[in-house]
C-alpha cells in the first residue's frame, strides 16, 4: 500500500476540522525539507514544488547508496523512479523494496503510486535499437501518472509504417519521438500533428552519427516549428516535459 502524501493529509485534516491549524503547523515544522544521508541530500519538497519526487540517476552511486536513497524517497513519497541502473543496483533496491520492479530494457527501477493514469501522450520510436530510451520515457510517464501510447519501429526508412498510425499520433496532446541515425523522424512527425513534439536523439547509428550528435543537430534544425529537443538519450527529461504539458492541456 502506497502511503498518502503527508501534506495532503494535513490539509484534509484542517479542512474537515479533525486537525487545528496550529497542530497542522506544528506537524509541518516537523517535516524537514531534506534528509541528510551523508552521501546524499534528499529533497523531500521536490514533489510539493514540481509535482513529483526526485528521480534518481543511478550512475556514479554504489548499490548500497542507491538502495538507501530509494528507501528514503519511498518512505516519504510512496513511489520511486531510478534511471540507468546496473543489475547490482537493481538487486540492492529490490532487496529492500520488494514491491519495486526492475525493467531491464529501460534500465530502470520503478515503484508506481496507486493512482489513475491520464491519457494523452504518444511515444514514437524509430527502430528497435531506440527501445531503451523509448521504454525509459514510457515508464517515467507512468511514474508521473500518465499512460503513454507506445508506437514502435516506425522510422523513416519505411515511412508507410508511420503513416499507418496517423490516427494514434493525432489523438495525442503531446508526442515524444526517440530516434537515432539522422533523426529525421521527429521532423516528419512534427509535420503530421498539431501537438507539441519532444524529440529525443539517441546514439544509434554508424560512426558519423558521433554518438547522437548528428540526430541532435538535425532535430535542433528541424523545419517543423512544433518540435522541441531534449538532450541525447534523455528519455526521463522528455517524459517530465510531456507529462507537464499533458497535465495543463484540456482533458489532461
């Protein structure tokens, strides 16, 4: 069972009269904005400011450190997203949080809140080689309370595959496009929909692609005016922006 947000509980108590404003203020003062773990300083007020708890970046942390951070975040927020985890980090997290799950494709550990998922986001990937980033974005959207329609393997080399799913693209309020090689898919999608398109360049391709620089530059130079770009491989960033757009869109 995922715990309720303590701030929501305080406000509800004041609203229904079971908690006085003074008692609520005292409890609020007892909720520190951060938690010091020695090696990490957890920002517990991130969710109040930004709408979601900290998203943990796995690289550079030991399995023990990642597990301790995960326990601290789940203890306050009741949900968790750790990106780019190793197998050892994932095992350390799930050992202390067995309800969390490791998605090997996305290289992420996720614990989702029990809440209704909102529709409105589509995630388009050019090829199977882009699936890690696309899956990362899909899981991060779910973590943020959004259900994404995953449209896979519709790159421009076989553009009829993309044209066959235009109805799904046009049904979305925001579209994430993950593509490597020359990154043309983002521009093509941008020319088919009126929704904002968030392009994610991936390091997929041969030597001249320069580890994702080629699709990054192509996407930044897109002729489609509704295309915005996040950094190479940044499925998390694309998911956060897409979720923010969808939340403020009519019906989102």
